């Protein structure tokens, strides 16, 4: 408080963040944030985590939101600092992760610097956030901060943005923080529950598809009870992985490819699909048809907090809208499992997939074969370990073949699907859960996009392992290039010596020389504190053949 009994605006802003329960602010400050930084230095509740790039800060804040459901907060200066947050904003908004970005700005009432570094950041953020606002008066800080948090956390969660100009940060006000409100999601209407139950009881081959929304709203327990009572098989999208334990006998697989996989064969046999927490940001694992001749005979039931966005390939007939866990509980209480249900065909597809994957995973060639890597990582890690995938073709192998046991133990991004997020999201996981084993799995391309955060990881004393899959190319795009019949061109590069690179940051580096060596190294890294980088040469030569041809042929034969 100043002598006038008023609070400095930047102090008030920090008090508002404390009132929201903010624990960390990730970021790279600039001179336009110095009032805010000074106020933050006196907070005993919020820790500043300095990163080496704003994108890393944004990815960490978004992952904090993904794990906790609470808003992660990041900080950048004006101009280039704010533009560096754009990718992270899109990552959070598309991926359904609550995050608040705070950016600085020159004084808005009178500035003596002309247009130096000045961009219309708020307009730039508008299309990729749920809320973007410039503070023009210190009196409004409490209501605007509360609004930014409320919108970031409400379904579907995403990013919000507040610009705090220098002169506003230096104002004084007698406003006080606004307390958080208690909100309960509304329950689904009883009549919609009844419709869903009737459709399920009358079906012959119902199936559950678990999507992103089910992962966010922690529906594991209710879904587990539902599957136990009814015995209806389930599959997941990439963002639904881990909601139910994938060792369950009724698990049908994860829809990692767009079409033609065993799991798609299983869905095609169904006459009633319950889509739980589906988000159109992910390609649906099935397409509905509305072209007269092949009018869809299947019933699709949409269970979510929001109504379905109608799409040419997605227009569910029955919608159950409300808290997802509660809706599943209501359906479970009402439903009488039908003796006419038959899941033999669905389960036959899963059996064929498991057998195909098992054969691939036993291939201990060198450079390492992706399905074998997936098996080794799973075998090495305990049940509650967290793997964080960057973006590349290995993501498909992990989504298909890595058995998730618990929610939020496989963090992959199938929404923005940006490169560069694997390491920061693993760092955040290691900070939140220091007692759990954490592994980032990155391609050499994605790793190098934010590899400077290795310094941050070492400085924070984190325990994590980074596997860099080394093929000296943008392997995912090469795979597509091959598949489209184009010649191999324009996608290869050189890499640093990753072992020396890790050591230069004070981390430990390892270069894999065989499949047996990989197993030893992974176990060593798991059991040894500190930051580890594993340079793992990978053989992607059969990606196209297996993922685009063999799987499709085999699934047709089931």
C-alpha cells in the first residue's frame, strides 16, 4: 500500500493471481514487465520460473493446466515476446488446456518511443484465445483477472490473455481481488439419458469411443464402473488415451491413424456408437454418411459438456449434454445389459492387432525399430510414469502400441500437434510429480525447436529422461512424401553431437548402440536422478509399408 492507502496496480495484479491459487509463472520478462516483476518478487506464494524462450514457458503453463485443471500462467514482454507465445496459445486453446498469458506493453496514455516494438497484441491473440484484453484502468484488474481465469477453465478450457501496459502497472487503486466462485457443471437432462439408454438396449453391437473431453473431466471412475456393469467394449482417440486402463479385456485400441486400422474395423461392426467427450479438433475415428444411398444406419450418441458441432461427417442423433462423469453414471444406473449384444467381431479385430504388434515389437534390429522402442519404454516404466510426446511419426507408434494404465500418463498433442512441446511438457510433469518417472520422447526435429530448455531443466534440478529419435530428417513428412509417391527430397539435415550437447548443459548424454543397450540405458536413466538425454538412432524405413499398407490389408482379412 502507498501512503494514500491505495495499492499499486502491479501489486494488485499479483494479489489477484494469488487469490486464484497461482503457484508458478513461467516466462521471459522484458523491460515493460519490470513493475510486475518487482511486485512478484515480494510474493511468497508464486514462484517465477525463468525459461529460455517464451514458447517453452507457454508449453509449460499449458501442461500445468492439462494436469491440474487449474490455469497455468506465463509471462512475456511486448512485441517479439508476445509473438513467441502465439504457438503456445494455439496449443492450449486447441488442446483444451487452461492458461493465462500476461504480456507487457508501452505506456498507452503517453509514450515517447514512437512505434518501437509496438504490435496490436490483443487483436493478434483474439482468434487463438477464449479471452484477450488490454488493461486500460487499474481499477478493473480484479474483475478482468477473474474473468480470464473463469473463461480459461470453463469447458472447453483454453488460453486467455491480458496485456498490462507499463503506465497502468504503475497506477494506484483501491480495488481489491475478486474471490473465485464455486461452479458445478449442470447435470444432463433425464429425458436425454433415457433416450441414450433405450438406443443402447436396442442395439446389437454398441461401442464406446473415449475422447479428449473425458480425459479432462476425470471420468475414469464412472466409465470403469459403466464398462464393468455393461461389458461394452471401448476405444480411445489419441487425446482420450489413459482414461481407462488399456489392459482391460474390452479395450479395442487407440485410433492413431485416420482410417484402415484394426480399430476402425472394430468400429465399423458397431450399430450404436457412444462418443464420450468427443472434440472435433481430433479427426473422428469414424465418419457418418449423409448421402441418401448410404445413409448412416448407426445411432451415434454424443455425451459431452457441450453440444456437438455439426460437421459433414459428424451429426449425432442423440445428444446427452452435461457433466460427462455424471451422465455416464446416470446411464449406468438406468441401463439393463442386453443378452442380444454381441462383441465377437470387435474383439477379433483387437486380437489381430495385438498379435501383429507383438511380432513387430520383438524386432530388435539396429537402428531401433519404432514398435520395439515403444515396447521397451513401456516395459521399463512403472504404472504411474508419464511420457510426453513431441510431434513426429513416432507419436502414431506410441498412440497405437503403448499401453496407458492411468489418465494423463501419455501426454500427446493431437490438436495443434506442434513440434517443440515434448521437452517443456515433460519438464512441467516432472515439477508437478517429482516422485514419478517422466520421459520426453522427441524427434530430432522437434527436440531442436526448444532444446535450449535443457538448461532450465538442469537449473530446476528436475529428474527426467529425454529420448531423441535420430533420423536426421523430418521423418513424419518423409513418410507422407513416400506415401504420396513423391521422390525423397528436401527433408534431411545434420544434427549436433547430442551427447556432447546434453553434457554442455550439465545433463548426462548417452548414445544407443543396440537394442540391448537401449534397455540398459533406459533402466539406468529411470533409476538415476537428474536430466538425461538419450540419442537413439531410429529406423523409419518401413513406416509407409506397415502403417499405410500392411495394417490395412491385415485388418481387411479379419
